[in-house]
């Protein structure tokens, strides 16, 4: 039987809840809509909120969480609930604050939307929202929620709602709690509910409910204070401090200004319009609204610089009371009130006061489009000599940074596919190539450094996504280099290099010279053929597998890279565009500056991150392209000597160090041509225990007769060595060396040694066979 009664009770509770939701479906829908929107969009960040101002309180609102410390100020000890702190104390207070803000705004707007919907005052509400509110996360909701609730009691039904003693106690408890969020919030809540229920007392003759409200405020104030304060005396001190802060703020925290009389007149007219309506239609709200008007006027105009946020905007919300009833008088008075408040918002209350004009666009259209764009990119200013040379002539900016065109009001005439790293296919590349070979081409091209170039000494061809910009759209590059010549090289934003090119008198069509063909494999080095007077490129005929075609269609492509082994022994790597690589991959010289010089490349290797995307073997064609002014950099080899001066003692020891790389590979027996260079990299220290280095590090080559030559190396930073031995002094232990083999022949043993003072230490463990052939 008890089980049956439980089922009946559950069904009854479910029915009551369903009935309640049906009765308040508008309110519930509005509440959850606003709650979800605010909760999902709100973020609270850590900010240096007091930096550059005197608002020290913002760093102390979290003192409620400190052991033995109480925060006593007008911004309450719970002000962090509305985000009032430099940083939220913990993850729990972070989500608690967002929840609190969402609940308050959900409650406030659900009451307002319900009353607007009942009165069908959508247009009037929309006007106020556009002019003054501008968002659902409405800061004034924290102190206007009591008024929204009073308006709901008064206007949601044909007759004012009767609030029971229990609900009066709940409202009192909420007000008591709000005092600790911010003292002003509690004060406004007390004034709002107290004045409204005081007026209702004369018609309802039930003082007990008002007593319940007042008692609940006091009890809640004391109870919450006991919970959050560490010292019980803070409950009283909080009142004393706020009383004195309020009085002192009114008397001595004033600005040396003269208010505009017109703003006082506009404020008076708004108050008068509200009072006319309330006298004729809603006398029960007359006291409440005027009490709030006095508080808002006091708060907004006592400092005056606060009048927008604490008088104009909240008063616009109060004025909504005139459109919560379906009568034309209220709507007419509301429109007039909006005009007065709008006047207040756009006209400063004093010289230099803040204003708010929602009808004013965010862009100042008094300035022309060109002037506005120039102002946006003012740091992209070009030097006067370059601008004088270009004048009004047409110009394109390649590969990036058309900001220069707008910043300098250039006659910008861009290629069809104007964004370099998005010229992803040969078809788009061909369109740009045809443009620069046509009569429609611009007279000038401003060639800017790659997006990865950030300094005066950077590689100007380091591009987007670790790519080499000369490989991004190879046909376009060829057309520019063949049809334009360099006029000047200068600096742009941040001192980054750029160059100006001018169109040649004639027009040239891209052509190439076939050098050779070869079958290549991924992961294998391929020797670069010789070509004088230009650039060597390779055209790989990559073959996609069926898996690759499906992957491209349904998902995304794979990563393709090209590695360059320089004649000097170094290795560089770039990502490649898979589709555009069929138009030619730039190989040598590997340019890095606008003087068109670059390192000579010995061989190249293609690398894929998958063994299933490409077929492992592919045919490739080597081609030569005549490009003016392109040349190899001189190779700086290390000095070689047959002896070291100043040595008084020679020792042989097991050294602490390593030859890590020989021409980019691990140290091993090797055979080289006399025309080759040998690049070596590694590290050497005198003592890892003591953190001592050699004064100089040498590589040695010893022939079969025992004759030895010494190669002085270059220092190289090796932070990994310092980390490995936990001594930053060893970060300088690295070395590199480049050997010219043209004077050598035969078999040698490659070794290492170090000079410290007048003693030379030969490393016993390094005897790597190296054969040099003619």
C-alpha cells in the first residue's frame, strides 16, 4: 500500500510540475534561452585590472578565501561572482561566477521579455535594446532585477500579483545576500522591494508580510556575513565602511567640472515623463520608481563620469514600465523618454565626458576609403625614393603583403590569384604566369620577403608552412623573373627587406633547357647536373596511388618535403606543394636574399611521410632556366695548416666529444672526389666534469706516412650538450668545419684534437678512413 501511495505522490508531483511549466512557459523559455546564450558565450580572463589606475580593490575581492582575512569595501566580498577580480580564485569560482551571471541575466530578461510579449511592445523594446542595452550580458541587471520582478508583480496579470509571506521572506533573503555581492545591489534591492511593498500595504492591510521581508533581509545579512567573514565584527564594520565610503565619495570624490544644463533638463524630462505615466496608470509604482530615480541620479551624477552606466542605461530599463501595458499614452511617453535619454547618451554631461551613440557606425566614414585603409596599415610605409619611382604607375605586390599598396595609396593592379600560398594548382599558377607575360601586366612588382622572414638578416624566401617561396607557384616566379628587372632593394615594415622590380621593354615567354632525366626514389639523394648561367630545376613526375586519390577526395593530402644537400655540406629542408611540383622544383642556387645569390646544391632528396601515398619510384626531368643575375655564393672553407704554433707539449687522450655528421650523414668510412667538399659537425670539451672547454678545436687528417694537417673549426652553439651535462658553460662546445679537398689525394684518417694553453690533445678514439680520389 505504501508503494502505491509513493507512486501516486510522484505522479501528483509530476503533474504539478507540468502544470507549473505550462502556466509559465513564456518565462521558462525566455529564461533558459538567455541562460544558455550567456553561459555558453561568457569567458572570464586573468587581467592586470589595476595596472595603470588606482583601483586596488580589484586585487583583493578574493580575500574571502584567505584564512583570517576579510574584504571590507563597497564592492562586496562576493563581488567575484560577477567577475570582479583580477583573476578568479579557482576553477570552481570561475564556473560559479559564470553560473551566477547567467542566472541573474536569465531571470532579468525572462521577466522583461514576458512583459513585452504580453503587451506586444516588441518594437519599443527593440528601440531601447538597440540604443542602450546592446547585449544580453547586461551589467545593470544585478541591481535592476528587483525592479523587473516588481514590474512583473504589477503588470503580468490584469491585477497585481499577491506575494505570500513565504515568498516575501525569500525576496528578503536574496536582498540580504546581494549586499555582499556589492553593497549598492543590496541597497537598491531593499529600496525597490521595500518601497513597493510599503505602498501595497495601504491596499492589502497586511503588515505581517512586510515584516517577513524586513526580517529576512536582516537574518540573511547576518547569516551570510557569519558564513563568509572570518571575524564576526566585520558584519557591522561592513555597514560602517560603506556608510562612510558613500558619504565621503559624495562630498570629496568629485570632479572639477561644470555640468551641462541641457543634460540636467533632459534628465528632469525623463523623470517627469515617467511620473506622468505612473500618476495616470500605475500609482502603486510611483514611490518605487522615484526612489530608484533618486538613487540612480545620485550614483550617476555625483561622479558624473559614471552617468552613462548608472543613470542613462538603467533609466532606459525603468522606462520600459511605460510599454508593459497596452496603451498609447505609455508608448508615446516612452518614445519621448527614449529621445531624452538618447540626447543624454550622445551629448557629454561636461566637456570631455564619455558618450554613447548607438546610431553612429563603428567606422568613421568622414574619411575616404583610401585614407582609412592607409591609416590601418600605417606601419607599412615605403621610403620616399621608391614611392617617387613608382608614382601613379600600376604595381602588384608579390608574394604577400598587399598592405603596402593600401598604406602608400599605390595603383594596385594584382594578378588573378593574388594570394601566393593559395596558388595551389598548375591551373591557377598558369593564370598568373599568363598575366605577367601579357600587356595587362603592371609596370612594377614590389617583391616582399616571405612570411617567415622577420628581420633584416633573414632568408627572404622562407615562406608559409615551412616552404620555399620560389616553389609555391613556380610558373609565376619564372614569368616575373623573366619579364622584370630589379630597380632597387630597400626595407619595409620592421626592417624586413623588399625589392622593386620594373617591367622590361619586351615581353618574354618562359622556356627551359632539358638537361637530363633520371629515375628517382623517395629517401635517396640525387646528384644535381651542371648548368651555367641560370637556375637548375627538377620536374618530378610523382605518381599517386589509388589510396592517395581516395584520401585526397575524402580527407586530405599527405606531406611532401624536399631536402637540399649543399655543396658546402649543409642540409636544408622545405615542404613542397604536391600539385605545383610538376611545374618544376627550384634546386640551385638555393637563393636566400634579393641580391639573387644562394648556396650551390650538390644533390636533392624527396621525402614523403607515407609509403602508401606515392609510388616509390618516379621519373624526373632536370631542366635549366636562364634567369639573369642569379649566382652561387662563394664557399667559405676552413683554414688548413701543417702545424700549430706555440705548442710546447703534445698528449694523446680519450676525448669527450663526437664527430656527429659528415656531409649530413653519420661518421663512417667514405670516398670523396677531389672536387667535393667535406662538411663536419660535432662537439668537443676538455672536461664535462669541470665544465671546461678547449681554447680551439681542430680536425686532423693523417696520411699513410703519418704526416698530419690541422683544420681550425668554427664554434657552434650546442645547448643540448649543456643540458645533457647540466652545465650551461658547455653550450659553446659545438663545432663545424668545411674542408676543401682539391689539394688532397689518397687515404687519410680523420681525427680530432683540442688546444688548451700550450698543450695539444689528440683524441685517440677518432680514426675515420677518408679516401680522396681525383
